[in-house]
C-alpha cells in the first residue's frame, strides 16, 4: 500500500488552505511538522488575538479544545475546526463548572479572574480572563483592596500572589504536564550543566520556579532564549517549544526536564493528539467543528474581550 509522505500531506494542506480561505493557528506545543505549516505560531494570548483579527473564513486550530473554543467565541461567524476533538486539557478539566459555581458562592464579594486554560462555562462565570503572559497586568488592574478568586491553576495563581503581594483565593487545579516536573531532576540537570540557565513556565510548581533564572509564557521563554547571552538552557515546560528554540538559536543547547527516566521529553498528551494527517482531514471534511450556543458565546466573550482590551 502506498504511504503518503508528510511532504505530500503538507502540499494538500496548502492547497486546501488557499481554496477554502482558511488560516492555520498553532500553539508551540504542537508537533514540529504542524508548526512548520502553520500561518501563525504563538502563545495563548497571541493565538486569541490572531483568531479575533483574521479575515479567513475558516480557522483551523492546531491546539487544544479550550483554545479553539476561545477562537470561536471571539469570531463566532467563522467556522473553527479542531483536528482532534479529544484534544482536551487536564488543567481545564480540573475545574468543573458546577463545583466552581459553588466555590464562587462561598466567596461573595470576590472578583473572579480565570486563566484562559478553562472551559467556556468557566469563562462565563468569570469577570476577566488572563493568560500566562498578561496575568500580572490583569490582576494589577484590580484595586488592592479587591478580594479575588483565581482559577483554575494554583501554581500560576501562587506565583502571581508572590510577585504582586496579593492574597488571591486559589482554585486547586494544575496542569499534569507542568505539575509533574520533579525538582530532583531540575537539581540534577543544574549540577550537570552549571553553565546553563533554567527557564520555566509559571504552570510549574513553586519549588521549580524558585530555582529559575527566568519565568514566562511560551513566547516569553522563546524570546528570552534568543536574546540572552547564555549558550545553554534547561527548559522546564512542554517539549514542543524546543522546535522554535532550536530553529531560532541553532548554536545554543536546549535541555528539556524529562517527565520520567524513560524519555528525554515532557509531552502534553492532548496537544500531541493532533497530527498532520488529522489536520489535513479536518480541512478536507470541514470537521470536527467547534459549535457553541449564542448564549455561551455572549457570556464567555465578555471576560475574554475585557482581557484583550486590558492587554492592548
Ligand atoms: P502559554 O502558551 O500561554 O504560555 O500557555 C501554555 C499552556 O499550557 C498552553 O496550554
Ligand atoms: Fe493543558 Fe497542560 Fe497540556 Fe497546556 S500543557 S494543554 S495546560 S494539559
């Protein structure tokens, strides 16, 4: 049986993109061959800004469900496709709407700030959304005396509490990919590579962040690795980011903190569900498509738009 090469699939994708006036938005955690064919690669904030401003009729979202959902909310008249509908997020799943509603009721007088890694239902219960690149700015837009609930990531929330001196009430959620990073592994790699800088995503636990030379969103980590004079970096986040780091700085060395002894990677199983072939099929068949009720689009859209206004 004839197997189709990635190059052939890429050619078909490019043709479909033109024929259907589609745009491919990809997160940095996607496999390299998807990143290489995307029109735009970015962190969660940049991807939502792009989803809002694009002229394309179809947005093909190479990322996870909450990202594609956000794109649909910001561009409700466009068709938004997600190559694999099973591409969820453990952090988003750690915050079920019914339980969160009760949590809010238990904390009257609190404003609700939710990290973008949550479902549309959680967004609809929130006053404003944030991402890892604008969380400090969004939190600081509230008066100091304002009581705040921060959800769903306790690690990011704890980090923001630390640097802003606030005492936000944190929902007890986390990302299985970042939360699993072991401090022993980080210390071992630091000893093995004393000349390397440790860069970490704020979804990591506090013990890891305390050791880091730089903390930031995926785009911020990438930019730091380009601009910093160091030639070696220990990277505490998801492996996908290494593709752009290596492309941008081919002479520098990047060491990912491994998830276990068996591999030298730290892959998000949900992000990695998308493949080039699934991307092609989703464009050809125009499904799976993200569909949301008008009420949910309206309710979840207002806190997202508020974030975009505060970020511009
Ligand atoms: P950013 O791309 O905003 O840094 O978020 C990382 C992440 O975990 C996406 O799921
Ligand atoms: Fe969710 Fe973590 Fe995967 Fe990002 S890396 S999509 S937060 S499970």
